[in-house]
C-alpha cells in the first residue's frame, strides 16, 4: 500500500506496520490520530503505533487540507459530486469518508465545506475469504440471489471482491459490478464488466439492456430505490448478489422497504470482533441452513 496521500509525518509513522492488518485511519482536527489495527483502535505516534494517548500525533486542519488536496488533485471543486455524497475514492481503492458542514440549496445538498474529520478506509484483498459463501451460492450452472449482511467495516466489500474473482472463472457467467464508490476498480476479469461512480438506478436501468449480464454484484443496498432496482433486475432474469448493513436477519426484515421475494440466500457475518467470518445462513423462507 502506498500512503503518499498522507502527510509525511504519518507516512514515516506507518513505515513498519503490517498493512494487511490495517483497516482504518481516523483523522479528526485537534484530536489524536487513531488506527483500526488488528481489529482494535490504537493511536499513531511519530514513531509508530502506541497505546498512550499523550504520545499520539494530533491531527490538524492542515493535515486534512493536504489529504484532500491529494485526493482531489488540488481541484476540490472538480470532485464536488463525490464530496457531497460524503466520500472520495483514490485510484488505489482507498475510500475517504468526510464530515463537515453540509450546505443545502433548494432542499438538496450542494457541498460539504469546513471538513473537520476523515475516515480513511484501507481496502484489503483476501483471496479465498468467500470460499464458504461461494459454496452456498452455487446452484447447478447458476447462482442463488444472495444478500450479505453485516455492520459497516466487517468484511462485506472484501468478500464481494473475492466472489467476483470466483464467478469470473465459473461456468458461463457474465458478471456486472455496479460500483458506486470506486472500491472495486482493481477487480478485473475476462467475464467482468465494471460500472463505477454511478447510482444504482441509472446503472441498473441501462446496464441490463446494454451489457446483458447473467449476474449483478453491487454493494450496500441502502434504501427503497436500491431495492426497487434489484427487484426489477430479478424480474428480468438476472441474478443478484448484494450486501446490506445490518446486525442480523431481523434487522433487515424490519426495514420498511424490505422485500421477501428478492433473495434466496442470506449470509450473516460475525458482528463482534471477527470481520469477514460467516456466522449464519438462511434460505428464502428464513430457515437456518
């Protein structure tokens, strides 16, 4: 992982860490910089990792300005469409969540200014992490419509990446990845088409007609419109593999836009301290498998 988007003092401090154990960097103006490392939060000092708060690097507004300058190629206005959605994605797949002062115009968000904190999400490539799920998704020469459920940052995206690689090599699938945040840009294959930075509504509408996928993979179903998209795709004969935030099957079933007739399999990931670990599987009748 290249950390060139960070201030030099951060890069030096991160020099000796194991990048595959790092999942987040939390940067908040006037507060200590924290890392999620080995699934625990720990401070970043000028000499590396520390448990001592008083040794931690204190983030400044200049640190955030430097990171945003790199992420936007010093043209923050050119990236406003991403910024007003609350994130920026770098070419290496790193996603930077933003918080600050939201500016609205005519009832719609115009931009986020005075950005005061960043959540830098470090992507991981874990080959084979989807093995158990893949075994349960396969149905003869097709796949089950499947939903992967967990809280944020518990391995959904990493598992989806691995599933894409497997499906690329399986049977005669034509796999379409709808990637709203640019997190799947490094997942490629001769049977994979990738649409990035598009909302699901537009991508689903034109892609089914123009690209004729057999399987669509998309991350983070979040609202009624997203569910309408997957219902329409299923009715068109396309298989869907998606993810959704939740702690349990009940947490999804209780959402007002939930539709029981979409998915054949529900995969619940461990929601405690084991990201990516499969906890439970249910069928379309909510029976545990």
